[in-house]
C-alpha cells in the first residue's frame, strides 16, 4: 500500500531513529502514560488478598519486567510474532474484574493458570482473525467494554474511601479528591507533556500529601533490596474451569482492543489500514506475552490504548523510542526499592486515580457504541446484556445457591454480559419494524 500524508504533524515516523539523547525522554513519556495502569492490577489484587508489602513489591517488579518484555516482543517482530509497530504493552485494567474475582475465590495461582491458557487461546485467535470479527461486532465489543468500566467503578470508589482500612474516613476521601482534582487540572490545563502524564502527576501529589500526613509506613522501603531479578514460578498454578472460561472471554475482548490499537497507529502514522500480517502478529504477540507473564508471576498483557494517544499527541511514531521504553521498564523491574515505593502507596491515592481510569474504560465503550445504530433491536440487546452483567456483579448473592465455579463465572459481570450480547446478536433479526 502506498503511504499518504496524514493530518497529524509527524515528528518521527515509524522507522525513524532519533538520537539517544532525544529518544530517552521521549521513551519516558510512554512509561509515564502507561505506568499507573500497569501497576493497578497487582496493587489491587494484593490489597484484596491482604498480602504483605514484600509480596506486593515483588508482584510490581514482575509487572514492570513483563511489560518491558512484552513490548519488545510486539515491536521487534520475529517472523509472524509481533506487529512491528510502536505499541506499548502492559497489564490491562480490562482483566481486573476477572482477576479480582478469580484471586478472591481461588488465589493468585488460579489467575496465572487461567492467564496461561488464555494466552494460548489468543495465539489461536491471532491465526484465525476472520472468525473473531464475525462474533465480536462493534455492538458486542461496545457492550463488553462498557460493562468492564461499570463493574470497575465500585472498585475505584472502595479504594478511594480506604479499601480494607478505615473506609469512608474524611482523610481518605480528601486525599482521593485531591488526586482526582489534580488529574483533571493537569489533563485540561497542562501542556502536552503534563496532559499525557496527568494520572501520574495525581499519584505523585497524593503520595506527597500522604507522607506529610504521616499515613505511609516507609519500613518496607527501607527493607527492600537494591537489586533482584523477578524469579519465575513463585505461585503454584491451578486450573479452575470457571476461571479459565471467564479469562477466555477477556482475551477475546482484549484481542479486539489490540486490533483497534494497531489500526489507529497505521491510520495516524501512514494513512493506511493495517496489513493482515500486522494484525495477526500483534494479536499473537499479545497471547505469547501473556503466556510468558504467567511464568513470571505477572497478569495478562495487552496493548495500551493510552499510548496510542501519546503518539498521536506528540507526533512521535518511532518504534525505536518504544524499544528504549521497554528496556527502561526492564531495568526498573530489577530495582526492588523502586517497586517498594509503589507498593506502599495508600489506597485513597490509588483510588482517586482509579476512579478516572476505570470510568474512562466505560466511556470508551460508549464511544464504540456510538458507531452502532440505536434501533429497537440494538437497544434491547444493550439493555438486557448490561442489566444481567452489571446486575449480577453488583448483587453477587443472587447466585449464592449455585456451585462456586458458576458463581465466579456469573459474578464477573463481563462474561455474562458478553455471552448474552453474542447470543442475542446472533438470534435476533437485524431488521426491525420500528427502526
């Protein structure tokens, strides 16, 4: 395909290699954009399971390490693995509802086992993309993403209020409000750099305020070592049927997200649609990275949509810059003290940022649904799918007399919403008298 000019002011194209002195700060910009999202899942899982700060530090190390490794797999493109495009990878918040449900019921080992199977499944998806497109239409994809956002909002609110601690205290709510307000101010009134790193700025300011108020225990930071490698297989895997099924649906959803991210990159950078090799390789890279993540005690990895926003805002499409960012992430993962700084972050600080991040996921679903015709048929599918998915997530006791496996499957919210949406989209006729 021939490249055409785009409306974006491109500073560095996909194959351009800026000087290292320019590439490093540009790479840090990518890290700033994805950092808070990448650490959210391990932080919330450790909070749910009330794990020690040492374990939390270790899981954050693993998340950083695998984000760097996964990004290299995606960017370098070896044979049919990887898109060869400037796409940043990391642990996705999309997996959070399922990861929390599985870990709360069966432990971290079940999340890792399900993530490994899911990774293999996504590799299979990458080799058979045509089938995926027929099942996950924009209507179904929009419903799934909107459900993810809605079911995550209570998680963000709970952590903003204090999580497992003194929930609802004025101090917790004040800190969360300051973090959220900071994010809004930097996002709307800052320069280009501050807008792309507004969530990180909110976390930093909330962290500083927490230190001033004396609510951070710095002892884990003092006890953490200076250098260590994320050791694989620190949790015994288990393979729970309901956990695996729930995870498979999430991998389908994130495959759709990766396809969208790849399409956005090629459209913005070179005004073209992606090749089949780029799409297939990108999804296969997602799956392979998630398989490797399970070995290294990390949760599933996928492409980061917010970093697509970074390249569009800055005009820096260079995959060389993204490779530098991947190497920086791996280096940071080897520094336990750095991970410990994150692990001791107070829940209200994380919660204030989570409210913004999680709600934006839901807004992304709404944006996708805008491409769908709002006729009687489609609105009915939206209503029934959201009603069942969100309802079962918010009222889990409705399934209390069912087996544990079925309960997990239904309480995730995302999985039942996806199943209902897919079935109704296939069964109900396209044409409606009252369109």
